[in-house]
């Protein structure tokens, strides 16, 4: 089974969870374009990185989810697409990418809200869930960052109705 990004549930609400994510390393590609095209083209670069497309020619385990992140302050065409590196990975220990589009970065422990849903994570369905999550968090007086993450857990060849996805939004510090 594919390893998933580590988190613990801090609190469950009617339609979402408040979580604390463990620190992690991301391999990331920044891309512009429509959601489907931007994520698809970035996926190839990221997959090559974990498939020995790095300076050590090391194979790195595939993990879930694949994250497509966007900041509300940026244009609707700017995306950061990421693979989460295996749990326990340290930035300084990761092999450097050979593709100049792939960068590595570390994320500290963070609190986020999350909502899950089934079906192919189209831009339309994701936007509906993003709006639902932001509204639900606001009702609980949880202040959220401008970043939104569309997290996809299943391979594209799996039937769309069976896809498991999440929308994850970081909580502002001090909340």
C-alpha cells in the first residue's frame, strides 16, 4: 500500500477535520495553466524525480497524496504541484533533482483543516469543496491561510467514482 502523509486528527467537526501534519519534504514543480493541464505536466517531472531522475539515480518510494496547491492571492493559473517524500525524509539527505523545474522544500509541522470527497477531482468539484470547507471553518471561527491544497490519492487509471481526494487548507498561526 502507498504510504500517506502523516497527520493526527485534533478535532472532528460535522463535515471536516482539524489536523496536525507532521513535518515533511516536498518535491515540487511550479506551473501555470488550467488545473488539469498544469497538474498533468508537473506530474511527469515529479515522477521522473522519484524514478531515479535525481543526481544519485536513487529510486524514491511513491507516496500519497499528489498535491496541487494554489494561493488565493495568485492568479488562477499558478499552481504548485508536489509529491510528499517518504516519512522521515530530511531535506539535506534527499538527492538533488536533475530536472531544473523540480525543487525540494521542507514544511514544518502545521495545523490544517481537511474535507474528503469521492470522485475525479475536477476543478469544478474541487472548487465546490473548497468553498464548503472555507465556509464550514468560518462558522467555527477558524481562520485560514490563502493557500488551498487539492490532494489526490488515487492513480488516474482507477475508475473516477472510486477516487478518494481531500481539500486541505492551513490554519493561520495562533489559531
